[in-house]
């Protein structure tokens, strides 16, 4: 029961990132770059507070993998914030997870990994769901700018995930990536210029960085060793569902038949791809 509650809390934190970004950017009128930079700074501070007291070696701050991780994290953070100018919280989370699935699957094809039939089926189903969601449909069409920004965020997160494979110290690597990501978002902010800062927007950005990102990631790394890989993957399918529900209840976002259908296909496709293969015993 304790493990279930920890996983549920973690998934709620991940979904809250979408809600907080939507509130901060669309609700309080926070500039997306301001929001992303404050979120990264707060996340970096929280993660290093967790990392520094440990007896383990300090995280490595140099190397191609580290800088690539920081850059891909910056792409995710910036795209994520820009997307929520026009996207609903649940819609954005669904696009993020759908594109993430397609990119990771595509990379597996590039690496010529052995891909079982169910993963092909799952990827095709998820892609169909994305197609339905993003297909122009008059007034119901998904905002192009928001969809492109979230697609960039998903690609950045996919690259970040792929780079993190085999990291011996996941929490330390995340703390290092957040720290190195800060100058990237800060430089982009200098190029664009600082926007108007509202108290509500700054608070939501800090909470999104320190609590739902920093503590959320730390909690996820704590429970991951206790979860089978397939269970960990399937658990994350709840994030768009929680985000959609929270968006409807808290932000009065519409729950359309199109969103329900595309969501069922995207999440169903991801779920099918995560079903473990049965071993045939001769």
C-alpha cells in the first residue's frame, strides 16, 4: 500500500506540472521564458539540497553526455512553457506522452533493436491517436503553435530520457543537468528580455520547479527500484488522465469526444507496447 501511495503521489506531481504551467503562463500571464527559467532554478536548488548531504561522490558537471542532457532538458522546459499559452493542461500532457512514445520507438528502430510485434501495434495505435488529435477540424483544431512547442518539448524529453540510460547515479545526474540547464534558459531569457513578473506566476513557477519537478523526480527515483519496468511505464500512463481530469475540474477546460477518443488510442497504444512478452517453454 505504501508503494502504491508513493507512485500515485509521484504521478500526481508530474500531472501537476501541466496544471501549474497552464496557470502560470495562461492564467497569470507569465512570460514562458520567465516561467521556464524560474522553474529550472527552483528545481536545481531543490535537487542540490537533496544531493549535497549524501555520502556519494558529487555529480559530474562536465562531459558531452552532461551538456547534451542539459541542452535537451532546456528544450523540454522551454517548449513545455510556451505550449501552455494556448494548450489545455490535459491536451498538452497527451501530446507530450504521445510524441514521446513515437520518438523513443523511432530511436529503437534506428538502433535496430529487436522490436516485438506488440510494440509495433502499440506505436501505430498511438500514432493514429495523435493524428486524430492534431488533425485540423475547424474550431476544434488544436492550436498549431502550442502543438509544435509541445512536440519540441516531447523530443527534448525523449532525448533526455535516452541519454539517461545507464546513468549510475540518476538523482545526481538530474541535479547536474538542472544546474547546467539554468545558464541555457537564462541566456535565452536575456535574448528575449524579461517580461512582467506577477506574484502568482512566480509562485507557480517555483512550486513547479522545486516541488512537482525537483521533489517529484527525487521521489520517482526512490520508487523506481521497487517497480518492474513495465509497471513503471504503465504507471506513467496515468499522468495525462490526471492532467485532463484536473484541467476539467480546476481550470474549466472542455472534455470533448475527440480528446477522449484520441486519448484512449494514445494511452492504449502505449499500454499495449508495454505488455511483457510471454516466454514460450518448450
